[in-house]
C-alpha cells in the first residue's frame, strides 16, 4: 500500500485518473514482486552456492541479477501503463528493494556459513 500511495503522490500533478492508475499499478506490482523477489533471491543464491561454493560471490551475483530483473520489470510495467512520472514512481522501490535484497541475501549467507 505504501508504494501505491507514493505513486499516487508523485503522479497527482497529472490528474486524479493518472495518479490512481499509477497507484494501482505500482501498489499491485510491489505486493507481488516482493513475494516473487524473495523466492527468486532464495533459489538463485542456493543454486549459485551449489555451483560455485563461493558464499560472497554467490550473494553478490544473486543481488545484482535479481535486482536488475525486478527493476527492469517495474520500469517496463510503468511504461506499459503510461505512468507519467516513472522515475519518481519507481526510485523509492528501487532503493528499498536493493536494501531488502542485500539484507535478505546477507541473512542467507550467514545461515549457510553456520
């Protein structure tokens, strides 16, 4: 809901219809992508760790690949939806998503090393 409100606020200058549409797109996307990203981070880290045996390398590559895929998807979805202020709409999610990804993978790294 937070990301939906954020999208609404940064797009309200383009009228209520554009702001509501941006809020619905970003809010829905954020909900589903958090679940998907968590599953993707977990699966990719475990796969890379099995393949390489290198904890830090596996964690670093996992975060880079997962964030790149998710952030590109977010951008493209907002382009397709016609969101007027795409950068302002997605930047907060990118920052928080990157912090979340790093924190989550760091937890996986610590767990797999113990």
